[in-house]
C-alpha cells in the first residue's frame, strides 16, 4: 500500500521529531520548549544551566532520549540484516547468542566485580560493565560462528541451531550467577536484562553514536546484495554475490551493533523483530527502503516505549524491555492474523 508513497519517509522523519520532543518534554520533571532552547544556548556558550529544568534537560533528559533513539535504530537495522540473512521475517538480532552473551558478561561484573583487582577497576571505571558485556557478546557470537562454519562454508541452519544452544548456555550462566548472588546483585542482574536508559550519559551517546553511524553506512551498502540473497544462495552466486562473504560481513555488523547497544543499556526484546516486520508489510522487502525506514521507525518506537515507561508510574520507572515486550507481542500477533501470516507460506510474502 505504501511501497511507492513519496510521503512515507517525510512522515517517518516528522514522527521521529515529534516523538523526540515528547520524550524530552515529559517525565518526572516537565521541560518546556523555552527551557530546551535556553539550555542549548547556554550549553553552546559554555555556560552553566540557568535553572533546574535546563540542568535536567542537558544533563539527563537529552542524552537519554538521544541514546534511546540511537539504540532503537541499531536494533531495528540489525533485525533487518538478520532477517535478510536468514531469509525469514521472524528472526531477531539476538538469535545467534549476542544479547545473551552480553547479559552473561554484565552478570559477571555484578556478581564477581568485588573480587577484581583495584587496577582493573581503576582502569575501566564506570565502563567496566559495558566492557565485559561487549566482550561477552562478541565471544558468544564468535563461538557460534566457529562451530557453525564447516569446510569454509557457513550454514544458516547450523547458525540457527548453534545460536539457540548458545542462548541456552548463556541464560544458564546468568541464572547460576543470579542464584549465587546477594539480593542486591541479583536485582542488578534482573534490571539489566530488562533494559534501562536511566544511566544514559553523553559519553555513551558518543560511543554508541559513532559505532552506529559507521555500521549504518556499511549496512546500507549491502542492501542490494541482501535483495539478491532473497532469491537464494545459488541464484545470488550466479548474479555475482559471494554468499559466504556476505554472511560473514552481516554477522560481524550485527554483532558489533547489538554488542555496543546492549553493553550500555541492557537487553531490549522485540525491537529487532517487530519493527522490520511492520515495515515489510507496509513497504515490501526491498532493503534499500527497508533499512532507512527501520532506522527511523525503530528510533521513534523505542523513544515512545521509554517515555511511556517513565510516565506510567512516575516518578518511578518501568524498564523499557517490559514495555517493548508487553506492547510488541500483541501487535505482532495482530499483524500475523491481519495479514494471514500464520499459515505455512514461508518467508517474505508481504
């Protein structure tokens, strides 16, 4: 219906701008547009915030909303890449163990950090948890890739099966650490695995933003090859695409994106599944349109989820992962029923 609508992308951009302003303005402290403009003016001039509203805007709300938007874009684009790689619209970015590996790495910090040497703690500082989460995500994905790779060929089915097994292993490790941890440590593990943006900072925005910008540019360059892969690996080879090289590159991009995103904010379920699927039903499976559209819509929807989580029990917060799962799952089921995708038709029938 919207495959050739020239107003589709301007509408997505307008939606993102509106959601950004809504996410910044509302919370336990209400911030007016006047406070936003004056806060930005003082920040650019190197001046301190003039009041509490400007301070909340510059130091807390703005980095949180920006990090939330970048993370939503990362997870949505990663979902498009993985669904294109597996040629299956119900694949999500953490399928090959990346998210579970990040959760295991973070859990190690929460439980075992008191035993780390002072030199390690001093060197890593506040980045200790993100560093270990990133290492855990990369390590689990590398293990999955190494096991699934056979005779210089990467089997999609092997990746799927080994990824499921790796997810189970990592979740078992997380549960074991939670079982042996003190109450406060177990609570930290639980909250981290539900996703949370309360600790957002400008350092996180810079790190995640730079990583996202690089991988987005690279990902968009693979859109044509992913379109070719939809025809099948043999047909893609005839058209000049190296399927094994493409698989390696896409897996590497997915691992970097999900590792960087989850390392700072925790595991956020459903975003990489629901956003690409919704857009595929609206604009089709052309990755040249699907990738940028997912970036915009994923950013807007995750900001909406985080803002709703801040408002529903204000001044307390509901973890964003709870919101995405609670709202995303019913929407996904409705879409499947609405478009008769619960029948056994196979992959891309949108």
